[in-house]
């Protein structure tokens, strides 16, 4: 069957590497707030659990980026800063905002992984399998967030849109540079 386009493949790995790293940075920002000014042990434990899975995701893409000699995005330092700020900021706003942040980002990432799966050919079976698995993890993060009290009603709907749009922009940029 169809073979994966080489340029597309590079873009996929570059952006996923950046995204998984971004996810960890967001959680780090949230954990920083949850351990200090917004102490909440329950929420902290949940976030830590999800962060562990993001680490597994990132490790995989770190290896792929090295193995295939793909350039990571130039914007890693910017995404690091923005990720931590987004995490810290949402955690300061409270539990619902903290969880909505996860829900909004994962909404976009779930879709993003689904689109990537369509672009990968049969010559990239392992990568496909991993992305399939990670997609399931991200969808479950989104579900956990809503179960634990995320909401996108009322004013939160604005926040949801801002985070989703921001994430989509970050994805488009990180594929290219
Ligand atoms: Fe992830
Ligand atoms: Fe996730």
C-alpha cells in the first residue's frame, strides 16, 4: 500500500516531539502552582499521573528524532515558556480552569493524532501503532479532565476556544520550523 511521504514524516515527528514536551511543561506549570499557592493534593496526584504518560510519549519521540536525524523545532524554548505559563496561569484560576486546560489541549491533540494516522503509510507500522496508543491516552486524559470537574460552559467556553486555537497554531508552526 501507500508509502509515507518523507517530508510529512519529518513534520509528524517534529511536531509530536514538540507537543509532548509542551504537555509536560503545562503539567509542570500546574504542579508548581498546586504545590505552592494553590495547594490541592487530589488534583496534584491526578496531574502527576497524566504527566507520567506524557513522559512515555515524549521519550518515544525523543528517540525517533535522534534515530531519524530530524531537526527538532527551533521554537522549543518558546513552547517551554508558554507551556509553563499556561499551566501555571490556569492552575491559579482554580480547579475547573486547570482541568479545562487539559481537556482543551487534548481535544486538539486527539484530532491531530487522528489526522496523522491517515497520512502514515504501511511502511511506518510501528510509528502508527504508537500514535494510535498515544491518541487513546490523550482521549482518556480529556475524559478524566471532564470527570474531575472541567467545564466548557459559560465563560469557560471562551478559555476553551483560546486554548484550542493556541494549540492549533503551535501545531502548524512546529510542523514547519
Ligand atoms: Fe501525550
Ligand atoms: Fe495527554
